[in-house]
């Protein structure tokens, strides 16, 4: 994680650099207090979500097109919700789903890799989605 715009940085885990690397074993909230050259401070926080790897407990899940430039379609029996996260664990899209099909418009998101979590009555499945 990286903070910018200051001359000093104090992270909630005690580190003091502009950038830190974290590998939590459970979902963890991190915050940083940034101080600028005038002594003004600002605080920001983010949650790093931990998944146990990319898995598929929701059998027969389809995600297409992948990679995508805009809309990605999700099809899975008994979907209850979907969540799209960037690689820093920040949720960029979340929705309650009542059916077997859903879509996410990724057109406004930055190019790169994302993790899609699909919650069904069978559990949570995680998938890599690439935005071009």
C-alpha cells in the first residue's frame, strides 16, 4: 500500500514509510496518518480482504468475457451477492443478487486484475477478472 502527499507517514501497524507491504491472514483494516510540510495531517484507511485462493464452490459458474473492456457477465445457480475487489482488497463494486445472472460494468475502472467473489447457497467462490 502506498500513501502520498506528505513528508511523514505513520501506519496503523507501526510502520513509518510512504509504502508498506502487508500479508494479513484475516481481513484487516489499515490506516495511515499523513503529515505535510505545514504540519497538517490527514488520515485514510482501507480494508485488505483475505481469500484462501481462487476457488470454485459454486459449480458451473460462468464469467464472460474475461478479459473484458466493459461489462462482465456472471452466471451461477443460486447467486446471492457479488463483490469485485482490486488487488489491494478494496471493494470497487458490490451487489445483492436475486437470481442466476448478473453483470458488472467495469468500463470506468482502471485496467488490471480484480478478484470477483460470487456468493451462492453453496458458499463463496473467487475468480480473477482482467480489465483491459
